[in-house]
C-alpha cells in the first residue's frame, strides 16, 4: 500500500535577507557549551539539547532554543539541580509515583516515559506521575518515544500560572499541554501536541521577537483579563486566554481542559498546582512542576490498530477541502512537512531575529555563537507552486 500526500509548508518562500540555516550539529555543540559554563551534568545537558533541537526541527520554535536562556538561568542559580536522578516513591502494578529530584525537566520526562513504556509492556498500560520536576520542553518528545515502540503515548504537564480562567480577572492556571501520539502504517501517525490555551505563551514571545505588533483575537489578555491583540501587553503583565478565547466562543472548554491537566499532574502528583506554581522566569524557589506520562499497548484491544488508524487518517486527509490550495491535514502533518523541509536544507531554518537573543546569551557566557549559513532562494528538490513550497510525502 502506498499513499502520496502533498502538504503545504507554512513558510511561503525563503527570504535570504531575513532567514538563515543552522546545522543540528552546531546547535547541539552550542547548547552543550552553554550548559557546561553553568556546571550542568554532561548527560543532562545532552538530553536537554536533544529536545530543544527536536522542537525547532518540528517547527515548535516557542519551545526550542528560544527557551535555552531559561534553562541556563535555572541551573546557574541553583533553582534546578545540576545533577541527580529521579526516584520512584511508590509503585503498584501499572502505576508509579516519582520524585523528579528537581533536575532538568527532560531528564525527568525521559525517565518517566521509559518507565511507563516498560510497565505497558508488562501490564498493557503504564501510568506514571511525577512531582518536583521542571519545564520539560515539548510534550511530543515523550509521546514519540512511546509511539516509536508501538505504543500510544500521552504526556501532560502543569506550568506557571499564565491563563485567565473564563470570567476571571486574575491568572490561576498554566497553559497545561495535552499530547497524544499513535502509530499508523509505514511511519505515519496521529500526533497531537497542543496547549490548553489558544496558543502557547512562547508563540507570542516568538511573534514579538519577529517584530509582530498584533496577534490574533483569542490569544491573549491584558493584566485585567480583558482580551487584547497587542503582544507587548500580553508579555508585560497580561496573560493567555484558554482554548476558545472568550466565553461566547467556548473559552470555558479550554478552562476545563487546563483544569483537567492540572488534576492529572499537580493534584495527582502532589506537586505545586494552580496559583501556587512558581512564576515564570523566576528562580527564587524550585518550580516543583507535576507531570503525567502514559503508555498504552494497542495490542491489548481490537486487532490491527495501526491499519485501522491509517484508514481513519487517509479518510480525513481525502475529505474535499474548502480551498483546493489547502488540503485537509491531520495532527502531525504540519510538523512532518517542516521536518522534511529541514532535512532538505540540512539544517534548521531560523529568522535572524530569533537568533539575536542566542547571540546575547553566547556573549554573556563567553561561548562561541553557533555559525549560520544563508538560505538559497529555493533548496534543491523543492518546487515553487504559486509562491508556496510543497513537499511530497511517500508513505509505504
């Protein structure tokens, strides 16, 4: 069985005056050197580098190198431990309760999802919650680990309070991501990785760094909880709106999702929750985030899970589109297209403005900034169709 998909890449055209490419190798060396300067354990630094690079590779710039300075500051100030390992506090059958030992979030997440997968192999499902963790990057990194081993993977985390619950004039919830990845046939998959807010906080940060003066309605609010389209107002004392935006457009559903994740993470793990979670970009106390990792073995249920999921994905993609130039996509398709583009360019595409703060971090730490190369107008093997770049995906 062979399926050909054409996915429109979000980036319409390459602009050599604005964009550059950085190799993954150079990015990794840069991250490791920065963390070495603040005394981070080499093995922990490598795990953080993996997830930050993967985030940008998938096109989730808000959670990639954009966050490096936060991790560096946490380690440098001692808010995050430089070394150590998570510890199992309680274990029963398919479940485990873990203490993250306040080490880097990706170290905690990797430990917990590996444990969840191991339990799923033994019991059909693995459910692990952890307290005393830190920002763990994109949730999809952990769900992908389970998916690559034939499992359905899910990952959740609470975050610093940055969301105005519906009808509230103060922030009390995090953007609390939800993620599920499930394997289909020939490397295809369903891959949902989303915030419980309309957008992640980092997406507004990236928009401002790119020079945006306006963001879409439903993304953010003023310090008083009133909807705003000014990114500066959101980032300077304002906050996010729950998924759906205001109450008339369904924001109460997003509020419910934020609270659901908080229950699975902060409440169930015994960590900080709601308004008690440490404020973003502060280092006076440990973050004490709560996180939840789930692995499910689909072989425990109806046969041919991957084939049935593939039929469902094909059916959805083949729906008649409203606009013929914009085919119907499933969760994971935009990221897949972005990764293929990066592969073709042998590196990751960045706006020059996105890298400015990395240069400032390099200067502050006394490390060499990772070198870049300017993009050609079009990379080899790509076509320009009506100003849009397209990628053909071959799924066997």
